[in-house]
C-alpha cells in the first residue's frame, strides 16, 4: 500500500467534519492531524514528552 495515499485518505476522512475551512487555516488543521498521528504511534510517556515539545 502506498503510504502517501494512505496518509492522504486518513487526512481527508479526519477533515470531513471541518468542511468549509479556509485555505489559510488548512495548514493548521493538517499540523494538528499530523501531531495526532505522531502521538498515536508513541507509547505513553514518550507521547506526553512529544506533545509538550510540540506545543513549546
């Protein structure tokens, strides 16, 4: 399976409730999606450290 296509299909599904967002805000939504995916793949304490580092 092509990883890029898989990631894009997950992003589309995640963005579907947010229809009507402006192109100016799209980057922020995609960054939030990317952070969520990264945190999902990390175990507990490591995910917390990554979340704190990402917000600072």
